[in-house]
C-alpha cells in the first residue's frame, strides 16, 4: 500500500502493454508525484492529450504539482476539482492549507466548516 516505487514500476509495465489506457496514465502521474518525481510528473501531464488533461483527477494532480512549486493561486482550481471528485481528508487538507497559504484564512475555515457539515 505504501510501495509507491513498486506501484509506479507496475503501472509503467502495464502502460507498455496498454499505452492508451487513461486509467493507467492517471496512475502513472499520481505515482510520479507520490515518489516525488515532480519534474517527470509535470512533463508527463503535459504530454497527455488535452482531453486527458481536463479530467478532474489530472487537474487535481496538476494542482498538487503547483502546490509543491508554491504556485498557490494556480493550484486552487485543480485542487477544488480533486476535492469535488474525492472529498476525502487528504484533499480537504490540501485545499484548506492552500487557502491559508494565500492568506485566505476566512475562506479556508469556511471551507473546512462546510466540509465538516457535509461529511
């Protein structure tokens, strides 16, 4: 469950057999980020088709990359898409922290309160 390097290798093997499988492409981008291969992840996401780049999960992963680069304003739309898709604790924390980093303390706490009320 935490062997991200092993998961990345597995996904890359699968992509060699199924190069057009969007789900495997998403997994590759995610595991590149989880293994802190940010430059490879950035280039890989850029290499995806425009349609693939617009998927909420890919936009969220792009948001995570911008977050690691300190591009907080750019990160918000993608992180919001990811949160809408998967409103889990991790994505909630990413969006909350990003708003706080932007100095949007009230927005951050209002978001957190809405999340708690909904979930």
